[in-house]
C-alpha cells in the first residue's frame, strides 16, 4: 500500500534515528503506482542544474528552510532561489509554504523514494534501457542529495556507478583504487578492543586479496601489544609506512626541527618489519605553512630515501567513527547501520568528486589512494565499504602498484602545502578555485549533515 497525500504539507524531524511525520490534511490509501518515464525525466532535469542541485541539497539537509537562509548559505540572489524552488516544486521534490512574507521549503521523501524505486526497477531490467535512462545526471543527483533516504544496498547499486565521471577515451576501463589506513592504535575506547578490530580489518582486506598501506603513528603503538598489531599487518604483506611519531600539525605551531625529529623518531618504530616501506604521510595531510619549511622537509625525505604516500581521495571517516563511538558510550546498543550508511554515502561522494577533478586536471584516470583510518566503524563495516566501491565500478589494487604511478612523485608549490594530491594539483593550476574548499575535508563539513540526521 502507498499513502497518497491530498493537498498537504510535509513536516519531518529526525530524532534518535526515527522519522516522525505530521500531516496537515487528510490522507487516503491507494495501491502503490510506479513512477512513469515522464516523471523520472522531469525529476532528472530538475536536478541537472548544478546550482539547483546545491539548493536541493541544502533543503534535504534541513527540517525546514526559508528562502532567505538558502540565499545566505549558497550566495545566490533571491530571484535565482525562487526560480529554482519553483522547478523543484513542480517536479514534486519539495513542498513550499508561505508564512507571512517568508517562504519555507522541505524535501518530499516520498517522491525521492518513488524515484529510487523506479531507478532500481530499471537498473534490474534490460541493459539498453538501463543505459538510456540511468544517466549520469540521474545517478549523480541521487548520490549527492538523497543519501539519507536510501538504504545502503540501493546506494551501492546506484551511487558510484552513479557518480561516474563523464565519458572520455582515457577512462573507459574500471577506475583503480588502493586502500591506505592511517593511525593503527591500541586504544579504541569502549566500542571495541584492538585485537578484534585488527582481525576484522585484516580479514576484510584479505578477502579482496589486496595489499594495503598502513601509515603508523608511533605513539599509538609504541608498546608490546603494538608489536603484535603491526606484525599481523607485516605477515599479511601490507606496507608498513611512516606517519610520524606524535602526529604533529606541520603548520605555524610546529618548527621544521621539531617535525623532522619526530619523523626520525618514528623510523625506529617501523624499522623491524620486513615490509617496512620508505613512504611518509604527513599528519593531517599538512606539508608546511611556509616555502622554507615545506622545502627543507622535502629535502630530508629525499636524503632518507623516502617518497610521500599521497592521498588522492580524502575523506572524514574518522569523524563519522568518532560520532559512533560517542553514541555507543551513551547508548551501548545503538544501531551501527545508520553510521555505516552515512559513511558509504560520504565515501561515494568524495570518490566521485576527486576522480572527476583528477580527470579535469590531468585528462586521464590515475590509480587512486583512499584515506581511511584504523577505527571502530571501519572495523565493523569495512567489508561493506569495499563491496560498495566494487559495486560502483571501482577495482581494488595493491597500494604499491598505485603509489608507483609517476603522478605520486609530483612536487607541488602550493601554500599552505598539502591536502589531497588531486586537490593540490588542481590548486596549482589556478583554474578550479570554484570547486576547491580549504581544508579539503574536515569535520565542519559533516557535522551539520550528521546533526540533521540525528547521528
């Protein structure tokens, strides 16, 4: 059965992962009807415009938002916002109401759900129909703005096939991706003990028959149990790499001398392992706030035989995991699934962004390196994360193979130095300022979205 709403306004609030609905007028129950082709196309066209897509994203992330708030958030004129709201409303994606001189908008989840069902039905049909209807526009729109309404299984089948970049002669094959993990640690809070987390993560990777790169921050493992943790990775053939000893932020507050000493101190921690590899990853991906500090440390890396273990796909999995840990501390039986779903949607979105940016900057696909962390959430859900990327069309490869690509030897001159390698490449061209934020990834971007979802 389906609920058909007659002339009403939707009010949605998310509390404790439950959806609470208040309906302003009468309802009647009808048999669920599939969305027809014309409606699918109308919604797709409504979401094809970049500005309109961002406006809809802002509406979807809010319980209720005024036209004025959208104007201030998206830096567009009231006339532009009104134009886009009208088109979104006509497509059935939002409901608008006026209170005095103010117009308020809300997303209409039922339309999004019907749209998703229609796409799922088409995607399981004939390939010719799928190619014709599941356009980049449709799937990209879903991946970007509708993630909170979709189960992870649907996202995995639609999204990052979803967010596939524009076709070009250079990206016809499956994009390649290597797994890198930062900060193995012995203390994970009450959520999980390190041996179980270690076993879970290593098992998920071994099932894909790939070798990852583990970037070790010495202070987190510098004791007897740390040797056991790192030995398990070494025995699995994974790269054991340097991530500094104390995880210092190489900015104004840290001198070159202190940062260099911390780097050298960590060499002793990783030295005993057979698969110790001379790759260094800067903590926080920050490579120096001045040209002098940047260049002096690069010279030290070269002297010691190191290369930089660059990230190309940056993300904030650490923050999603911390939110889960905080929730479990208060509610030990809280469900993990909503955090898993958010993480997968977030990673899909960031992978699509950085892959397309790399294509636009370089004109070719590169082997990518995904940044994840050794944390409770990844220990719980890494098999599903890896599967989601495969379903989305990515091919997992060994980290050593990805990091051998010549692009990872780039010496960029941006200041402050650092961020994702793709971000820095784009920044150095000066042509992509409207697509780059600083920092590239951080908790400030995810907090309002997770707050809105009650996570």
